[in-house]
């Protein structure tokens, strides 16, 4: 049974930091492209960051220099370190696993940036 379980969301003030994590099980994690996708209130989902099997990374322009994605293939986890947070970063952050046309999604964790 495939599971992606996110954790680490919460409320933070502008300029602060949060780290969201995703624990994966039920599939061969190391074979999958992992990404974080967020959905802001009233908006469509957008790809924030991704990391390949070999740990090459991709970032949306809006988060470059502020967010860092990393993975641990031994622990089956993928993390997103978010620094210098802005109110526009508020949203539900979903963990996504992709390989050969297969996509698995977590249920998401809410991050709120507000003073």
C-alpha cells in the first residue's frame, strides 16, 4: 500500500522558516522523482520544487534561493526547507512521487505565513 505522509506545517511569521517532511512507503522510493506541490487558497496547484533520483533539483522561480529540497533514499524521506517565508507562500503543501506515468500524492500539510 502506497503512502506519502507529510508533516511539519504550521503557522509562521513573514521572514520565518518552516521545514516540511514527507515519509514514503509501499513503493521503491529511490526510483521515483519526488516533488513538492502547493495549493494556495483559491488557486490551482503549482509545482514548487522537485528532486530526481540522482538528487538533481528544480525550483519554481518564486522560491529560488529561499527553499531547498532534499531526499534521503535510505530513509525514504523528502524534505522541503523553507526560509524567508512570505504570505504568498501560504498553502497546503503536497508531497508527490512520479515514475513512468505513475503519480502518488500525499494528503498535504498546511503552512500559513501570517503576522
